[in-house]
């Protein structure tokens, strides 16, 4: 890449980082933003104008700046608005139906373009950049490689630094990663939106024995699993368990194409018990004396 291209790419990444910093509910003063982005205050003000031209609203509260979230409803006196794709098309059609002599036509169309399509495109570009991070992290997890989280912004310490980590897994919503940080030698959670860039490393994992993921809730309860249960499910129950309790999928299997089973350990009885009692005749407890006793007690008490 040419030097000019590298400079342009740095500018784009700096704008992405500024968006991240301004999304805080507290906000930040201009001098702090300049420090974090390694630039001057005049450049920060120029970026504010760029963001406003793209449809973002940058507000100042108590000498701190932040991006104002668009509310679901705005009073008629407000001058800020964005439109969905359907609204945009309808308004454009209405304006274009006016005669050629209408002097407001071109001006209104340009504002529609500015307020809707440009902002939407910017947000999609920002999300695409985060998607690139996810792809790089996923490859590192599969290959058991270390990565650098460049210019990671810590909300608690209000600092930006590079972190060498061994990525272990994603949160269920893919908004964070669970990773072992080499410097602190501990597992931590890193928000993907606060990462400046993800850079791969040729080094492999060296602390795999210390990698730990948080216990995922199974049937609404998490903790040490003590109760082994084997269930034979109808096709309906099998489908509902997959949809309502996706964490149970690793413990589910199909035999002979039409026999459906759940075979695993659970930490508490009530969650799975409610699922079974909610589908009378669809689930058979083949193994699990504790579960059988729990279901019998609930039926005798007439709770369900």
C-alpha cells in the first residue's frame, strides 16, 4: 500500500475509534479524545463536523462530548431525523412527482440522501469492520494462536493499550471475546467494539491449561452439574428443546433417524422439569432418579 493510502486508512480507523469513544453515556472532553487518538484538538473538532454530516448527533454536556442516540420519538420541533429505506423511497417518489419548476426539489432530495443513505452506509461500514475482527479472532481460536488487540480502550481505567491475548471463545451475542491475557496471566472479557484493530501472531497458545469459559446456563440454571438425565423425546419435544434451549444442543442426538434423545448433566432440576411437565406425553425420563422423584412430587402437589 502506498504512503498516501496508509495515511487515508489511518484517518478512517481514527474516525471509527472516535465513534467508539463518543458512544459512552458519560462522554469525554476534547483534550482527552485528542490524547486517546494521538492527534490535536482542532482535528477532533473537524471530525465532529464530519460525523454530523454523516447523520450523527454530537452533543456537549458538562464540557464532555458524546454521540446522542436517536430516540424512537422526536418532537416536531426537532431538526434531526433519519428515515428507513421504505420511508426514504416513499418520500423520494413524492418529491420527484413535483414539476421541474419546483426549486426545493433538488435540495430536499440531497437532504434525504444525507440523512438516510449516507448514515446507513457508514453504520454498515463500521459493522463490517467489526465483522473483520470477528473473522480474525475466530481463525486464531481455531488455530490456537495468539493475537494482539491493538489500541484496546478500557472503560474502567479510561486508557488505551495493546493487549497480547490467547482468544478462547465468543459471548453468545458475539459482542465480546473471552481471552487469556498474557501480561496479567488471567482470563478477561474484551468488548469487540472497543478494539482498535486485531493483528494475528505466529505464536501459539502457551497457557491452554488456564483457559476457562464461564459456565453457560442450561435450562435457565448455571453452576456445577450434579444431576445426570437421559430423556427420550418426541419429534415435537426435540424441536422445541432446540429452539427454546439452544445450549442443550450439544447433549442432544438422533438415533435411527427417528429416535430423539437428550443425555447430559444439569445443575438444577426445576428448569428441565418445567420443560418436561409442559409437554405431557412427549418426554420420557429413561435415566435420572432425582428427576423422576422431582416430577412425581410436582404432580402430586398439583403445581402443574
